[in-house]
């Protein structure tokens, strides 16, 4: 699989490579009363564009938080030695004022970085080393064990973010004799996602999100793709980012509702139809950091919905699934209800 990476740089600079501070006492470090500026750089596998190219930077205005702890600190009780939120600016750089620069004494540290890859959302604030996670949020996390040596130049800490939420992706195509026209204008694609309750918390220590065990009854909008191709071979797609969901034989499963305009052979105009199905659980449930890709084939009298192809969530391209799942087309869908 072709992978691409977001390259990001947190420019934490001061006038000199080392800045002497007096009366500094940082536990479990080799403190010589000299603090050194630290830079951060790293990446994450990227969503490819329709042209096959990859964006080279994080999106502008995405927030990221870097937290520094003493080596092997208990995050449920320890206080961060440094905590700084960054906003991605032009060219994907994380820039802050010099007054907010992170300086560290020589020694060993645990450095964590967390971001939510959604625009204008504040980076999470942790309480006792965890926070409540929600659906529709692309959580990114990384931990680095770092030794600060106090070099003549600012020391760089490489960050390679990992995705911690779940991606649901559905490719939609039409069988012979059916032409996809467009999405319906009202609630074109909806899902009943996992219920976060009060227990779906993300741990700063390892980035894990406690899996939900039930789904919500209220539906939420999925992201719809554009309708592409020529008549007879048009395709489209939907996607949704959700919390991990544990496999529970007795619990409800996510329900997906699609409202799409199609034209059957012999029809003069496209008619909105509604299709509904439930997503079968992959073995072990929907796991953190995974992408589950389904293929839905629209037919004259219903829809065939394939089981998920499971892979690590390393890009946003959609692929074909395998295995059959047969949902129903509710009565009255021919009128767009």
C-alpha cells in the first residue's frame, strides 16, 4: 500500500541554543539549572486526494497538544511538567510565541502528543490521565520516551502520530440497469453510532479508547462523497469516524440509512429511494485504529451490502469488501420517503 505522511514542525526557538534559568528544579532530571529549547517534528499517514496525490501538511487551524512528564510518571496522579497547545498555521507548521516555548533540563522524559484532526476544535484536556471521547472525532496520539542531552542546538523530538478512532467507509455502486443520479437533499446518509456514555475515555498513557458496548438510537449524518462517472457506471461513497465498539451478541449494532436518487431501466426520471441495513460486527468488534470498508450495490428491488474489509487505517482511500450482507429496502421508498 502506498503511504504518505503529514510533515509537521513545531518551531520552538529562542535567541540561543541553551537558555540559563535560575532556581529550576525538575524531578528525576539531571538539572544543571540550564534549560534547552526543544523542537518537534513528525507525521501521520495521509488521506489521498482524488488525483492520487497526498497533502504534505496538516490542515490549517487543527489543534494539537504536547504534554511532557517525568520518565515513568503515573499519569493518573502526576502533573505535567509542560503542557502546550499548538495551532497549525500556514504550510502545516505548529508555531507559538517565544513566551510559550518548551524548555527542558537534561534528563529522561515521557512526551505525549494528542490532536483531533477536525477544524476549530480545541485539543483535549486530560483529567487524571484521561478524557471522554466522542464520535465524529479523528483522534491522533503518540508517546515518545526522550532523553534530553542538552546539545548546542535545539533538540528535535520526532512524533509519528497514530489514529485511535474507527473509520467506516462504504463504496456505493449500481447493478446493471440502475443509474445513480444524486443524493437526496434531506438526510442522505445517516448512522446510529456507538454510545459513548460516560465510559468511552481515551487514556493518555497509551492512547486507547474504551470501546462502547451499545449504539445510540438517534441517527447522525455521515459524510457523503460526490457522484462520479457516466450513466450506467456512476459511483459514490459515504464515511463516518466513530468510537471503537465491542462485539456484543445481545446488543444493537450500527444501522446505516441511505437516501439516494436512482433511475431504473425504463424510467424517465430518477426517484429518491431509501435503503437501510445494519453493519455486522467484524470478529472482535470495531477496533481502534482500523478502517472497515464495505461495498453496497444498488439493485432494482433492493441493495446488496458486503461485509467489511478490515485494514489498518493508514489512508482515506476506499477499497472493495468481501462477503455478503443483505439488507432490506423499506416499504414506500419508491416515493422518496
